[in-house]
C-alpha cells in the first residue's frame, strides 16, 4: 500500500516516511485513530484474561471451601441409622419373664439358678434408654410395648439431637432401635430380649 501524496510505501500507522516528517514538523501526532483503537482492544483483551483467571480462582476456592465444610460435618454428624429390620436378630441370651399388667397383683419373679430371692422386681426399677429415630417403625413398636408393660424408659432421638447421636455412635450400634438396659446393649427389639435384660439388671441390684 502506497501513500497517495508521495507514492511511497506506508507503514503500520498508515503513513509513509514523508508523511511522518510533515506530521512532526506540524507538531501533530502521526498515529491514526485506528492504531489507538487496536491498542485499546489489546489492553481490553489482557484485562479480560486477567478477570477470567481471577474468576476461575474464586470458583476453585469456593469448591474447596464446600468440600472442607462437608468433611467437617461428616466427622461431627453420626452416620444414618440402619432400620433394625435389615439386621440379624439379637444375640443376647434370653431369660423369659412374665410382666405384671397395670392394676394386676404382683407376680413372683423367675429366680436365677441357685437363687432363693423372691423380691418384687418391677420394670420401673431399671434404667432403660432407647435410641430411636422419628421414622423407625420398630422403634415405635418397642416404645408401645414398653408403655403397655409399664416399663419406664428414656427416649433419645439420634437424629434430632447431636449429643444423643454421638452417644449412640459410641455404642458401636448398627441401627435403631438400640436399647441400653443398665449397660446391657440390645440391638433391635425383641420382647424376650428386653424382658431378659431387665430381669438380669434387677437381679444384679439385689
């Protein structure tokens, strides 16, 4: 491309050598507007790249923070309880015992082998704690049975209370309900297993 007034080749700024000299003598800049626009576009591109890098770093930092918070919650929260129906039956040794119905005359206890005690061993004399969840049908059945048989108990929902959840986890329980009868831990619910645990606890207190 050549300059029309001088017939000389033009440079990147659109001017030939003579045009540049004349521009310098006249005291005006020789760089055309197009060059300034190209420089501005180049600067804008560099700025856009910098902003993209900063945005990517912010997204990465947010993802790392979410993973850190999730890991902390996983360490603090107890694992989700497993319904007792999916677990094997309790392995606690069973000692059959007949419970007294409300209003009925006291029934003599079943003495242990070699024992001559005939005291009244009432279910309400034994500390019973049952760890439950609100959605567990076996937990509801266990509580209904205890209420019907006048067994005093304390219910601890492992999902509604984080402290109860940690206690339940320390018992190495595999699901709910988990029943603590004076330190004897029963996994799941069986009428005979609860009767036997209460009977043994009452005999230990004699």
